[in-house]
């Protein structure tokens, strides 16, 4: 994280505490007495978690963790602590991507269309989500660049991003899709085969452009004319940007895998409604899958065979599996509840917990920062009043980089956790004040 972000986070936490101590976040915070699920190892009974300056400085059993002398202590007796949840596919922030002028918009950046102070982020915090991959929509073969965000308290988009340079940096992946969503009248493709052909041609154009750039060897007079629509594709071909691919049907899943094999890009499959049919093929390709569960299946015809047993099928096949909300397809506040549907359908609780945390972090290549409770990682964690997949369990607190961002005991926060639709679309404060 940039130094400026550290300073802003520290100041914000001090102000939140309201005790006038400007250096409040530098004070170690100790959470002791609870059951800790670190994900990086076995659950720890009567565990201790120590955080300072937004990072985890120690985690372990009470007899092995040294408590700093000047620490502020929090009694977690009867509570469960686990890493903040990672949502690999969401549409928070009221953003929009490409328009109807073309089926492929690789130069469109969702980062340019997000409202960073949107109340939609508060429902993610109420659901225990601390890291999120915000996508453009899926009505295009390529609807634009995604952005990976941390649920910090910020006023600008750069306050929330993992990247330092929001103007020219790589701040997320690339959203692609196949199936029925991008199949429309011209200039969009009318068939599945035409969809694949259009994507293939764009990648071929990017390969040719990349060849000219490399042949110029940095000489300005030799460089080809800049192609903003091809530069993100070059980043994909060079392995610097991940493709997040919306796909549902068995045949569409295999098409996505063929394109990945042809051009060698990093791929994460999303939704994969018929993963239970394609689990072995996905495993053979060595590609991870981010899936969704629904308590009321239905909607589009290509997802009619979606099964909540997808998690179990992918686990059995050895596929790295994560979950997502696709918010607002499913509510961020119910993320953990929805994953429990996969457990009920046969996925192991251990893999399901990994799928909400470290697996998603790996798919975003952020696992060196988030996804588990380990020394040196960001102090992103949630406090539960019971075991993760119990119907009676509630998320009581969500902490991001050592700052409490959600507290169920706070009446204002509780409105976002329990309120209806208007509790998170900006109308809450209008009615409350």
C-alpha cells in the first residue's frame, strides 16, 4: 500500500475512535479469547490476533503469542474470527461499462464509472466482504476492465484500489462473456460461433500490434500508433491482466477453455452454471472457477441447469473454487449464507471457507495481502457470533486494515445489515435525517 494510503487509514481510524489520539492506529490491538479460523492452518481455540498499523503482527494460541504492553484489548470470548471475505465478482458502486456501439470494449474501465462513496459498499461490509472485484456488465463479449477494491473508508476511487496508479496502472482484470448475453443484433454477434470468431480476431490484432511495439525497441520514431483498445489485450497476452470470463452452459465453458488454450492467457471462469458437467475438463485445463449459488434458481434459459452441487463437483475434481455474489444478482449481505447452500449440497465446510477467502484472493493474485490470517498480511477480518454456516450466525463486526468498518451494535450500521432495498441505495440518510 502507498504511504499516503497508510497515513489516511491511520488518521481515519483515529477519528473513528473519537478519543483524540492521532496515532491511535499505531497502538497494537489484541483480539483474544475467541475461536480463530486462520484458513492458513487449523482453527485455533482460545486464540489471539494482534494487529498494528493495518497489518497482522501475530496470530496463534494464548500461550504462544506475546501481548504488547501498550495494547488495546478486545474480549472475543464466544466469538469466531476469520479472514474478511473476498467477492470475486460484483457490481457494487453503481458503475457501468461498455455501451451498444460495439460488442468488444477492452478500453472501457469500470474504475471510471464507479461512485466511491456509494452506499452499496456498506452492504458488502455488512456481509463481511472486505475485498471485491467490481465488474462491468456482461452484455458484451468484452465489456471492459474490472477493478479490485478494498472496503476502506475513502472518498476517491484511489482510496479503495489495490493499485497505486489509477490513471495508467493495471488495477483489475478484463471482463469477458459468452452465451446469450452478448448475442444481439448487429454489430453484436448473432451466434455462438460468431462470438468466438470476433474474440479471436481481436486477440490476433493484439498479437500483431504487440509484435510491432516490441520490434520498435522503445524508439519513438519506430513505434506504431497507440491503440488504446489493444493495449489491455497486450497486457492479457503478457500475463499482466487476468481474464474474468462469464459463462454458463457446458459448451460455452469449453469454448472459453479453447480460447484460453489458443492464446495462453490467465483465465478465471465465472458462474459456470453447468460446472457439474464440465468439472473434469476444467480441472484438466488447470483453470480456477468462481461460482454462485441461488436459493431460487431460474431466470435465463442458459442457467436453467445451475446446480448448488457445483462446489462439491469442482472440489472433487480438484479445481480451485471460489464464490461470488454478482451483486445485485445475490445480495452481498447474504454471501456467507449463500455459500452454505453449497455445503448443504455436498461441498466440505473447510473448502467452502477457503472458497470465500483464500481461493478468491488467489484468483485476483492478491493472496500475498488478503484471504487468510497470517503475520504480515492486511488486518482484514470479521467477527461472528457463531460458526460460519449456522443459520443462527450473524456477522457482528468487519475490520479492514485494522479499522472497524462495520459494527452490528451500531444502530446506523445495523440499518444497512437488516434494512430493505432502500437501506443501501443512498436513500437511508435521506429518510433518517
